[in-house]
C-alpha cells in the first residue's frame, strides 16, 4: 500500500470519496471551494492507494490557514466503498494518518493536528453515524490522537432579538495585550474548558494565556478593537469578552469570568455584550459559538440568550 500526499492530477480520483457517509466533513463542493481559497492544498490531502493505480482506497484532508506552512486541523477521513469491513477501514485509515503525521513531524509540526468531526445533535441515537464515528475514532487513536471531547455548536440569529445592554456591568475596550494576558491566565483557575485546562497543565498557565491572546489577535479574523473588559460600577474587573470571526461566520471567540466573581450570572452580561458587538459590527446572518458538552453553565447561558444548539463536534487530539 502506498501512502502519500496528493498532486493536482489526483483531484478527479479523490473527489468521489468525499461526503460519502453520515459523518460530516468536506463534500466535493466544499473541498473545491477551500482548495480555491488555499485552506485545502494537495500536499495536505493524503491518499492510500494500491500500487496498481486504481481509485484511492482512503483519503484524509487537513485544513490550514491560507498561506500557512502547517496544517491546523484534520477535517475528514474517508474510505472507498470497496473497503467493506470495519477492521480493514480502521487499519487503512490508521496507517494513512500515521504516515501523514510522521511527515508533518519531519516538517516541524510538534503535535499532530486535532481531528474535528462535525456531527448532528442526535448522533448518539443514529446507529449508522455511531458506526461511522467508531472506526474513525479508533483509527485516530492508533495514529496518536487518543483524547476525545465533545462540543456543542450554538447559533444566534437576528430573529432572536438583539440583547439589551447590561444594567450592572460596563464594558471597555482595552488596547494593552498584557491586560488580556493577565485575564486569560486568571480565568484558567477552575475553568470548565477542557482544552484550555489541558494545555495549561502541559505548557503552563502563562504560556497558555499568551498563546490565547496571540491566537485571537493574529489567527482569527475579528478586529482587535472589539475585545472588551467587563467591570462593576466601582471599576473592578469581573471578566472579559472576545468577539471575533472565522472564515465562515462571526463567532463568540472567548468569554471569561474571573474565579472570584463566578456564580453571579456575569457570563450572561458578557455574552450579551459580545453578541451586541457582533450584531453591530458584522450585520450577521448568524453568530456561532462552541462550548464543551461538560460546560453546563456556558451552555445554559447560550440558551438563555436565545442561542440554539444546532450540532455537535467530536474533537480528537494528541493530549
């Protein structure tokens, strides 16, 4: 079996594998659109093929920021319909991912990119989807992505009504990145965000806070001027909000309440302000937000403000 990145001449051979089963991922149309904008590239699209040169037997697609040298996330893994048994699909996909991960490591990628599986909200009740997830999850585990967490996708639309301004907090733009580094670091204490907590345990709270500030400032597409600190009438900071956007939509980038101020419902006030800023600055069709399935307080805040749970996402990662 040959495992390799694709070249332009492979395009017509790989497109039929895309979007072929219940697990979400790029369709042929999506792949072509992201290929055109640089998010997908032939060298970040890998196939497994028999030396005979027949149709690819498996396909893996990584996404990266247009112009970036390194992949940011694995968007999809697919197997040809001729690979019928679950065991064969799992082994083939695992070997394909392992080969790509090894090549990425040789190129300087220190941690294999996360695998994001978009799923319907009721996927646990759909046997075909459960089965389609299972072999991919096992393949990812064998290839070095053993950790999983499930996230909820929420959407707010203008039909829900623009939130009213907070009556108990004021919000200020803050140009000093160091202020936000300090706030990101402080909210890590007791956070229910599993990814932030895990990374802070691995690299340290200060490094994680600096990474978060740099990510939202340099990688996300939202304006730095949208960021806000949230304060009580006496000026004491209780938290902060980072409205932002990605290539698809405005998003609730980050919302944090300082540990000593939790339990008072301030997340609702900050989420309202983030939503108000995005509604004013972007005139959106929708505002999207994700939170971990285990972060019940944040999910409840979204629902109180009129955000609807529209989907789930399974994230498989190295740590």
